[in-house]
C-alpha cells in the first residue's frame, strides 16, 4: 500500500516536474522577467515559470516581499573561495540585483550576481548587458566557489537548533520526571520508539540495530523538519534541493558500505548465480550499490520540489486569470485556487512525513542488507 | 537545469549541518532518551514478571489453602463419623448391659419367688398335714366308736383298693 502510494506520488511529481521543466527553455529569451512584477515590464504578461523557479531555488537572502530595490529581505553572509582566497560580505551589497548589473568590489576582486549565482565581474558590460566577466570564447569565467550561508543553509541551521532544543529538552525531562514521558516527551517518544521498533529493528535485525538508531533518528527528524519548514510561507525548499538530498544519500551510502560485512561483498563480487552469468551479474550488482542511494536522492528531491511547484502553480492561477480576464476573473479565481492550495498543502503535510519515513526506512533496509549474516 | 545541479556550497553546509546534528543529538538526545526508554521498558517488563510471579504465588497459596480446607473438612467428617460410631456403640453397650442386668434381676426375683413359693407350699403342706391328722383323728375317733362302723370302714377301704 505504502509502496503504491509512493510510486503514485513519484509519478505525479515527475509528471509535474517534466511539465514545468520544459518551460524554462521557451522563456529563456526574456529570462530577465523572472520577477513577480515582470508583467508590468512585459506588456501585462505574467509568466509563472520564472516565479516558481525563483521560489524553489536557493537564494542569498531571505526574501519577504517586494521587488527590485523595494524588496524587503534579510541579507545573509556571502562566503566565496576565490582565486585569491576567501572573500566574505553581506548579500545586501548586491542591492537586490540578481541580473549581473551591480558590481561588488571586495579584496581587489569584483563580483556580480545573476540568477542566484555569483560570478567574477569585469568593468565593462558584455553583450548580454551585464558585468559577468567572459573569457575569449565568450563564456563566463569559472565561478568562485560559493560557500555562502544561503537561505537553505539558514533553514538547515534553523532545523538543527529546533531539533536540538526539542530533543535535549526531551532527554532532560526523563531525568526530571523519573522516566515518565510528560508533555513534549509524550509527543516525541512514540516517534522515537516508532523509528527504533518499526524501522530499525525489523530491517536491520534484533542484534545489530541499536548502533544505527541514532543515525536513523537524526535522518528522519532532519528530513521531516526540513520538509515541514518548506511548507511554511517563508518558502524554504531545502529537501527539494538536490545538493541536500545528495548529501543525505551519500551519507547513507557511506554508512552502508562502512558497515557492510563479508556476506554483502560476497553477494556483489561473487553473486550466487551460475558461473557463466557472473560476468553479467557483477557489474549489475556494483551499479546496484549506487542506484539505491541515487533513487533515495531523486525521490526526496522530486517529491518535495513537485509539491512546491504544484502549490506555486495553483497560486499562479490567480495571476494567470488576471492576464486572461482582468481583476474580476482574478478575484473569481482566488477562492478555488486557495481551496486547491489548501488541499495540496494538507497533502504535502502527509508527503512531508511520508518522504522522511521512506528515506529512513530504505536507509534502514540498505543497512540491513549490508549487515545481514549468511543464512 | 540549475534545479538538478547540486551546488558545492550547499553540499558542504548540508554535510557539516547533518554531521554536527548527528553528533550532538546522539550525545545529548538519543543516548539519554533511548537509555531512559530502555530502562523504563525493562522495569515495566520486570514489574510485569514479578506481578505474574505474585499471581502464581497467590494461586499456589489459594490452592494450598483449599487443600488445607478440604483436609480439615475430611478430618472433621472422619471425627464426626467416629463420634457417631462411638455413640452408637455406647448406646448399644448400655442397652445390652441394661437388658442383661434386667434379666439377671428378673431371674433372681423368679428364684426368690420360687423359693418363697416352695417355702410357702411346704408350710401349707405341713399345715394341711397337721390339720388332716387332726381331722382324721377326730373322724376316726367318732367313726370307730363301734365295731360296725369299724367294719364298714374296713370294707369301704377294701372296696376302694379293689377298685383301684
């Protein structure tokens, strides 16, 4: 049942993802219209795709409202590893520019930001009309490594702090109440026990599960917390960012490989198949080692991103209606649109916990396969 | 395609965040929480076990009590039966003794009566004999005053003897 639901969600997410992914090419001609107020500059046409893409991408500031120079946002630290070493400044120095038009000079180097990326800049405008420094072939120079504390990093820190506060409080409450779960502990303990008894124990085995419970618990609550953070109107999209899911999947892979026993490696390099099939099976098994975490990475990323895209698309319906039929139609559209958003948001609450659960469950399953004894 | 291109910075920070979170939570949250939960689960299972044991003990006690009760009841029944038997026997004995005594007394009485009767009879006999002799003396004195009468008597006697 669960697997079916997941499969459906996955298909659903890929469908929406594919639909939306086609559009950026079409609109790349006027890609500078990615601001929400783009329709003012482009003959009253509202284009949902750049807006959605901007909302699900990482950013160097936490944007609250407004556009261009009127935008209200919290600046975040920009940390760059450049050819000349480390350079840091606040993202407010870009003055809300995101199109490569505002030069920032630091440590004898110049930078511009375009579409959320920071480039080396030159003093002269290039033929695209921005300051991105180009090489002889007309391509942008390789970018400085961007270790900025971006919106997603802030989201992760936020969840880190929240989880630490919650669970250290829970840990303390046991001492205080003599082992009786009360209040917050009463809410959190069933979740912890669920991960221990229904995820770790059955998949890893009664003898070896204990070692992995802290990892699985951290994984579950980290993903769930970030998924829920993504549903707040602030619009963090951390678990919908491929870098984050990649890190989690790679950690799962490392944990699996480190804990793998002889039996596991035997299955890969000497699979129990007739001799003639071995040359065929060994590469398949080796690929299988990597496809499992790869699927984890894609599943979480696609599900969460898809949820965000669906919600943003439904909100866009109001503005699309405004394009098509003026303010009256926009007002008329707002109620059905909000009802749909509400429905999808509730669904996303389920997806948030479901995806965290699936990621944790599959991780436990992979670890279980790696530590399984010969039978 | 930016969407599916992981950025270096975020990879770095995600790794750092997750690892720090894992280390901190493990030390300050998961270990104490799981220890507390395990300790509680153990104490619960121990409490349940001891409760089960107490229950068994109670059942044992109850059954032994019942056994005692049954034994006591049996003993009482046996004692009652014995008492009843003894009573019956006593009554029986008393009856036989009484009847024997009675018979004995009756026999003695009969003997005494018999003796008295015999003595009385003997006295009566002697009395009668004396009287008869007296009467006979007087009769004989009167009748045998003449010879005829003597003859008559002898004849009479002779007749009687012949008749006999």
